[in-house]
């Protein structure tokens, strides 16, 4: 899963500048122009990127197509326990005060909370 980091290492590693942090907070890759050098994959501390033959680098985009249609991300919709949510980080932190993002690599500033019992 891509953590859509505040400072994405994959963006900084892409020599072609094809990895971007969009206004909506999502990190995207222009796969049509990807040279498949793999530097973004190597740089990601979360191992969120993969190489797909024929498609180049692929990663989670939180189902932008579903979101634009007013639907939740597929992982959220499919989670049998309701443990996955997406949304504004401030609101998610307010609703889940025991959630933590600090265990993840702090250098990249992941935009993901992990809810776990403490």
C-alpha cells in the first residue's frame, strides 16, 4: 500500500520527474512516460511500488476513479471488519486518538494512520 508521503522518496528518486504529489495529497506516477528504470521502487522505504510487465511501475492511488464516482477505495469497501478508512488526516486522528503514524518511516511523512491496541 502506498503511504502517499508528505515528502515522497519515490518522487525525489525519479530522474524523469514523473512522480508527483497532487493537490489532493495523493502521490501519482505518469506511467505512460515511465522509463521503467526502477529507481522509485528502490527508494521507497515502504516497498509500496511494483514493476508490472507491460504497465511499468504501479502503485496504489486509493482508487481515484472510484473516489471521483463517490465510492470508497476498493480496499475500504472489501475490508470485512471495517478497519480501513480514508479521509482527512486531522479528522481521522480526531476519531481515532490511539492511531499512530510514528512507527512508519518519519523521514517521508507517511499519510497513513495505523490503528492498533495500546
